[in-house]
C-alpha cells in the first residue's frame, strides 16, 4: 500500500502540515528533534516523496534538435559534443537524433522535432546525393514549417540557409600537396559516395594540387565507396595493385581500413605505402605508425553551429541573408608518410595554417 503524508503524521503524532513542511524542506518552527523524528518515521515506512522536484516551478524548457547521420562517426561525435556543451551553457537542452544515413529515418526525426515545438534544429543531412529530390523537398518543408534550421558539414542543393562546414577543397589540396612535397607523384585517393558534398570538394582539392604540380589526374586512381573501414580496405587493395606509392584517405576510418589491408598483406607503412587521413580523430594516435591527418576544426565547427542556430532563434533587428561559415583545415603530421628517395622534392609548397572562420 502506498504510504501517504497523513500516515506518517499519524505514526509520528504530529499534523500532516508539519510532515509536509519537513519532507519538502520548508522553513518551519519545529525543533530539530521533531524534524528528525518525522524523517525517521518516513524512512521506516519507506515513503516516496513524489513532489521532491516540483516541475511546475520550472519554466518552459528551451530545446534544440541535432540530427546526426552517423553516431559512430568520430568526427560527428566531436562536432555534436562541442555543440551540446555550448548550448547547455546557454540554457538549452539538446535532443540528438541519429538517423543512420537513412532519408526516411531523417524525415521521421525532423517530423518529431518540429511536432515537439523545438526552438531550432541543426541538421547534418544523410550521406546521399545533394540533388536528391526527396532530400531537397524534406529540407524545404522544414524551412516552411517556420522552425529555425541550419545545415552543418553537408550542403543540400537549392536549400538556402546558414551553413557551417570546413573548407573541404582546401583540406583535400593540403593533403595532396603534402604527399607531393614528400616526393610522391602516383597518389591514390579513396573517398566516400562521389555525389556527397564533402567528397566532391575534397576531390576537387586533390585534383587542384596535382594540376599545380604538373601531375596529370588519373580517374583510375580514385576509389569510391563509403566513409568506412571496408572502403579503405578494398580501396587499398585496388590502388596498391596499380602501383600507387601514397594514398589520400577521405577520412580516418577509411585510413584505418587501409592500415588493415596493409597489415593483412605485409605491406609496410610508410616504407611501402604512405597514408594520410582526414578529420584527425583519436584513431590517428591509436594506429601504429600514427596516422598523419587533416584536422577540420571539429570543435569550432560545433561551437559555430550552436552560435548560428541561436542567432536564428533570436535574430537581430536587421536580418541578414543566409551565410556560409568555412573553417580552414590544417595538417597534423605523424609517422604515416615517408619521403620518396627516387623523386626530386618540389619547391614552393607550404603547409596550411590553422583554421579561422571565413564568412562567404
């Protein structure tokens, strides 16, 4: 049977009002001995105070939705953690929705967040074609709902809103230039889905670095798949057979897959094959040798996304149009790239400088 306040009052020989004041830690004139007596009786009777937290005294909870395509992706973990910390300091509760790179699941998550009157939504779209009609329609429907929305990392064709990302083209160019500086000229490239925004931009940077250094682009040295280890494994198998001396991996998980293939085949990194990754996640230091990688400024991207969504929720008197916020990636050097002894080192290739925000 459920124990009530009046039951404790009867057992303690006091009024129900006295019991209520003590259990809710309210000011009263009761002696300390009487208070302890009431609390002891309550413990003995195993009373559960349902009103220990008075939710009616709490104002409307401020909430932000955060849609993440892949919760296991280490880069997105870094971005989301930084965003959540920033928003928490500003008094917002964040609802994170992992959609597993699935468009239908993403739609359901957005439908849920809008129906719950979320103050704003940060969206990293699923890894599909940016010109996919269903994706475009879904994003525009979200805009039409009136809920403030911004995109992070992946742009969506013809959807105009604030967008926060790294300068992926610069990152791809920096990676390829570093390999060229080390004397490599036959450089393979392993990427995710070729229609994804980040993939296209990183490839553009890779191609630009080749062109600037007089190296012809060879489509046969580019391997497409997903941003995962299996793609890295299969890509390394394909490209190593074509005689590449170095590989630019589209992210660190792909780089991990390259390492797995090399381990299985007895290929030495970096003596036989040099590898550079992208994202500079914690996996880089766990691999042996450590994986050289491009850092996107994940923490700053997350903080900027949080700041921008709050600006959308509480716009200034004079509203501006949508803006793009680009962060400059930079190289973090470890031990996975070796210098080619049979090639002459090109001159005039500098390293990228650490990131900064560059509104477009």
